C-alpha cells in the first residue's frame, strides 16, 4: 500500500487547481494520499458584472461546490474548508487558525506539505497569511506541549510554490499583469530565480486533468476567458511542470534539483491508511466524493 501522504494548504477555491494542481493530480494518480485544506470560500472572487454579484454567502456556496468538483477530478482524498472570510485571512486570530491546522496535520500525518511562498505569488494578503500560518502550524504540530491533545507529528518536508519567470510569463500572457494595490501600494508577482528552484515536478501526463479541474471553477471562468481560447499546446506548457522551493526538510538537502516531492522520505504505516483501503474520500460536512468500491 502506498503510504505517502501529501497535504496542500491553500487560501481559496481554485488555488488547488491553478496553483498546485499538477502536483496534486500526479501524486493522487500514483496512489499517494492527497489532502487539501482551503482557508476561505472565496466569497469576494467575482469576475462578472458587478450588478450580477450574488453576494458573499451565495457565491461562497457556489465556490464550495466548484471546489469539490475540482477535487474529484484531481483525485483528492479529503477537502476541508476552514470558513474564514475571503480577503481578510490575515486578520484571523493566529491561535485559532494555527490550532485548526495542527489538528488536521496531526490527524492526516503528512510527510509533505505544500503552500504559497512568503510573497503570496503576487502579494495577495490571503496567500501570504496562509503561508505564514502553515509554517507556524508545522512547528506547533511537532511540539508535544502544544495545547492540542492529539499525538505530535513532524512533517518531513515543507514546500513553497515557486513560479519562475517562464511560468509567470505564461500566466501573464493569459491574465495580464498579476498586480494588486494593498494599502495604497502596488504589489506584483515576483518570479523565483531558476537557481533558487529546488524542486521541479514533471506533471506533463496530467495537464489535461488539471485543466478539467480548473474548468470546474465556473464562477471564475469570466476571468479565465483567455485561457479558454488558448491552443492545446499552450495548456500543456502551462500545466506540464511545477516548480517549488524546499523551505524545510528533515530528510535531504543539497543543490541538486529534486524531481520528487518525497525524495528522502522514509515511509511509515499510519492508522489513517485503514480508511484508504475502502477508497473513501471524506469531506467536511460528510461530503463523500468517491463511493466505496
């Protein structure tokens, strides 16, 4: 039985597909347990006509279902929504959200965790916040004195999504410049230098699945119109590889570029794998994605 467990911790519905969909699809297809925590429902992410905006509650419900649909396609085992407000994640009480993340980390016991880089890709405050909270939660999850009563767990490797210049250029060809104005200051995407990339994952066999997952986020498709019009080769180039920065590893080091997120990880049996044998995908609110075989 494949004992690899990968956990992605992201800010919004569609981050899992647009951001790390290739890696999630690849490892799920290989048989690893792939899990997702999404901090908000993306209630403010509306690209349509302003007069047609359904409001945060309805849009949040819509995007929740879109997330579940994308997760089915990517092959995720579980999705958990933390229900924070879109656009205000950096205002969340640190003790509360870190404790929530610790609880999930200790239950799932992943060897590898993925999240955004400290710059939030293009300075998005929610992306930055979830990167900080995730990093803190990994430390707390390993601390036997942390207030959560569950057994401590040490994650072996933490990765930050690290888009290089080629990836940024591809995104901006479709979306235009990735910028935000926060507190009167313009923020824009900052690509990682190629020499700083520690890990390059081949996801070329899964690019079609990633695009199908992205297409599930229909409420966001007005903003993706240029993507819809791109030729197949362009999609293959955009979703055929993923690059990361190995922010922390207890099991390996060095300048050689990794081709596997689990490089150096030693596998151990975990009681959670009993549920895996039933091929169940359990969502918060008892959302079942895959029926038992």
